[in-house]
C-alpha cells in the first residue's frame, strides 16, 4: 500500500500540473455522493447539508437510496411507515437543482430484498417472487455469516411472470418524481440467483440470468430516454482477480459483462484496496465511476487513478472514465450525526471513518482545479 501511495502521489503531482487550466467537469465529470434518502424528520437538516456542504464541495451527483421510503401511489402497500411524500422529494430536487446537482434515485432490484432477519417490502407483500422460498429467515438479531443456507440477502426471481409489472411501476414513479435522467437499480452482492429452490431459474446459466435482468431494466428505462446505473461487483471475476466474494463475483455472474448493453453506467466499488478495475469496465466500453467508502487513503488513490486513466486514455475510451462517488452505508441521519460531531467514531473500529473519507476525497478533488 505504501508503494502504491507513493506512485499515485507522483501521478497526482503530474496530473495537477497538466490539468491546471482545465475545468473540474473536464477532469472528473462525475463527483458524487451515494447515501440513503433522509427520513421525514431529518429532511430539513439534509437539505441544509446539500446547500451548505455538498454544493460548496462541488458535488454534482447525488444518488439517493430510496427503496421503500417514498409514498408510492402505484403500490401504496410497499411504502415504509411515514415515508417521504412528493412534496418532500421536490424540496430535495429543488435544492439540488439550485446547486447544479443531479439526483438519481435508487431502489434495490434483484438482490438485497432482505437484510439480516428483516425481509423488505417487495417479498413481504409478494412472497411468490422469492427466489429461495424454502430459506428460513433468522430471528431478528440472530443472523450470522457464514450460514448453512448461504444467506446474505434474499433475491427476487427475475423470471417470475409478474415481478416486473410491480417493479417497473415503482421505477417509473420514482424517476418521475425525482425528475431524474437516470435510475440506480443496485444489483450488488447477488448471491441467490439460478437457485435450486426456484422452479423457473434452477439449472439456468447465472450469467445469462443476471444479464437478462440488467437488460430488461435497461430496456424499460430506455423507452423513456433514461439511463440505468448499477454496482459493478457482479461483473468482475472474483477468482481470477483475487478480489473475492464481496466486491466481485464467485458465482459465475461475471461473464454477464459481455452480455449487457454498453450504455449501462457502472459504479465500481472497492473499499479496502484500490483495485484498478475501472480500466476493465472502460476498456469493455462502459462508462465507469470509482466508489470508495471508509478509507481516505484508498479513496485518494482511486481518485488519482481515475484522473490518470482519463488523462492518458485513448480518445475512444476517455469518456468512459467518468469520475468518483463516495458511498455511505448508514442512514443519512447517522451520517450527519458523525459529520457534525454529535457522535464520535471508535478508533478501533474496522469499519473505518467514512466522514474522513468523504472530506478527504473532496478536498483532493477540489485541489485539481487550483
């Protein structure tokens, strides 16, 4: 890591000199934050955070993990308790628009239909969509990994004949209310796919199943001239690269990288080491965004890699290297508690410090225009 840090520090000094006269939008077109949508009680503070922190930091993209935290009109049975209303969403949209920030809503599709012992709304209301109907969910607080069922999160069956009618109603509604050019479908960490418990998917090629679902969602969005964004981990060969089971695939979905449309935008997340997989996606023809989380050194290296890739790429691939997006994997309210010093990080925690990572990343990004 120290050698990598030194190498990319040298690269950083070179790119800073070369790019001194360029606009930040030319150097890193996407400068993003991905975070959960706020709860209603936290809305006003979240909007202040947009106005007083994100805009001055030159953030220009905000991916909001909405999931069930919206008062859906098409399927009110899928709402969280006391969700954001249309009026609430418009406040976020207006604050972002005033500061030149594009908002992209996310609903987790395919995977992440549960978390530990909690089954989320789609499979609670429509259990027939469950890819693994015989998996018994642990009681709340009793989840452990690894476990005999290989359970991380439940998935819906991509071949169920009724699932997309429900899902696409939600997608269309949330894209419209956020007035967005794109939709983020998640699709990370899909461990349950082509499972033996599913009468439709069992025995089918997992890569083809994954690619088919990505393509189906993309084609639906394309009808309304909207983009699809997804996490990139299921498209990386975890064994060949040595990246492993979490931020790459060990269940053979990686071959889908050659089966999905090239206009899907890939969010390439790596949190513990700066794996240079942005080049993999860019050279395959995809636009790619590197996504750190909790380690400031890793984020800084990823950022300078992205600047270097973009600077020295061929004209054919330069625009595939789109930029950076900080990810935050806690509630917006919890993040703001740490951000504003109402809570303190445990120095011994292996989760790292995502506030430090966020601040460092955007300090380094903004140095690029000095």
